[in-house]
C-alpha cells in the first residue's frame, strides 16, 4: 500500500521475503523500518481486510476535480484472492462505492489503521 501527498510526502508498505518494509519520505528525508509480523498479526490483518470487504472495492477511484489531493494504491495477493486498487482524492465507502470526496472515508481509515497495526508504526 502506498499513499502520496500533494506536498511531496509519501508512505509505502511492501512485503519483501517475509519482511514488511515501511518507507516514509518527507521532502528529502527518508525513513525506513522493517518488521516481521507474527502469524497472529497476519491473521488479524486478513480478518480486517475481509471485514472491510476490500475484495469488492473498485479498481479505480478517480476524482478529476481535485488536482492537489491524496494519491493512493493498494496491491494485495493471497493464495485465494488478489486486488489492485488506486485512488486520486477519492475513497470507497463501507460498500466500496466511491464517495467523490477528497476526505478519506472510515473504510479507508480502517484499512490504514490495519496497516499501521501490522507494521507497528502509527505514522503511516
């Protein structure tokens, strides 16, 4: 999952060889941490994904009326499901429908909180 702000900040979480790598960029400052989630943490993360019904989200959430908002994308792959979703200042509601607003929805915030919990870093 990655989130890119208009003013140059970005956050990305990537799984590499069983290790979750979190990279935060703010201007020229780069911070990177590595975490190895436990099987229980992975289970909780997947349960959150399922409860959010992310598998039903649309592939794109564009908002052509906003040029300076938040760009985000999510790529998930499990043995039984995979997903690629991206948005530009538009977010899914609890049913996966676009809200056509630059304000993150509660569904998007819950996904973000699940990632924060998985990586142990609330700055994501």
